């Protein structure tokens, strides 16, 4: 194997190991990891807000009120993400629960109408919609637990993906 390919493969193994470590971090400390991710995103959004607001102040002759408003929103959102990431850990699952609940109710009504019309597929639509509605209600009453569960699930997926990539890289070295 030539040196260039070996160098690339060595770098990908580091990426794979980092993927596995991130997976374990999500598995072991789901809320702390999620808080860290929100804080990093908050820092990025805050910087974007600073740049946009500074750009508005610098170019006052070009009246762009939209940039100022968006910059202020980014500043506020970035600060909230940095200071209180737990707000978003709660709000995200709540928003998901509302959306899932809404679509589950719509699908449930459609499924019931399908059943009334005597169409065979109606029972499957009613059962699946009822399950989705139950999950939405569970998420609605336990948003932080759901966020933790989801982060752990993502952690497991990252660990499995990382391990499979390490194995594939190891096997590719034999080529």
C-alpha cells in the first residue's frame, strides 16, 4: 500500500475512534453532551449575530434593518443557548411531541374514515396512528427523559458505526 493511502487511512481511523468516543459520551452523559452541543451552537450563533450586527453598524448608509433585526435575534438566541441550554433540551422534544401528536390525530381520523368506508388498510392506519399518539403524549409529559433516551440511542448508533468503520479499515489494510 502506498504511503499516501496509508496516511489517509491513519487519519480515518482517528475519526472513527473519535466517533466511538462521542458515542460513549452520548451514552454515558446524554444531557451533559447535549448541553455542550447546544452551547457550541450558541457560540456559533452568537458570533454570527455579532458579525451581522457589526456589519449593519459599519454600513449604516445601506439601510438594512432586516440585518439588524436578524443580528439581534441571533445575539439573543446565542446567549440563551450558552446560558440555558436546558431550555432547548426541553423545548425540542415538546415541539416534536406537538407535531407528532398533530399528525397522529390527522392520520387517526383518516384511518377511522378508511375503516368506515370498509377499506382493509384502515386498521393498520388506526393502530399506527394510535401508537404515534401515545408516544407523543409520553414525550409531552417527559421531554427531558425523551431527549436523554434519544441521545443514548444516537450514542449507540455512533458506537456501532465507529466500530464497523474500524473493522472495515482494518480489513482494508490487508488489501
